[in-house]
C-alpha cells in the first residue's frame, strides 16, 4: 500500500500577520465592542488572536466569552495577530474596526438625550 497524496493540493499559508491599534473609544473593550469584534473575526477563516503585549497572553478573537473577559480600557494598545488564507484581510478589517472606535461613539451620539 502506498501513501496517499494529501486531499488538499493547495499549500496552506503559515504567514503570521500582525498589527497594533490604540483603543480610543470611551468605553474601551466592553460588551458591545466585544460582540462586534467577535462577529467580525468569525467572518474570516483565519485564526485571529489579540493581546495587551506582543508577548501575550493571546486571546482567541472568535470567542465571545474570552473577548468579554479581556476588559481593555481606553488608551490601551491591542496587538493582533492572524494566520491563514485570509489573514491579511482579517487583520485589516479588525484594525479598522478598532480604529474607528467600534462605531460605538457614533451609535451612542444618535441616541436621544435622557431627561
């Protein structure tokens, strides 16, 4: 019996893409931004993680529980890394989401003032 060829002839990319971004929204990474981050991460096949330091510990960006437990505050820098076929696109999209403050400020500014 001879060994069979791999079923997927396309080589997988192991390139790690990295990026860092400053949290600028007033609420930091709390419930709503956590949900937005995980929802966006799940749109990609890449493995995506983030941390406070480049040395880790790293958190799975697709895990709502782990992301919500992270609790980063405004002014902290988040470091992201992604690997897989669409890692570059995933990293760019996530960095853009954080850079624009998860769109939280815009959404909150459209709420009517409470009396």
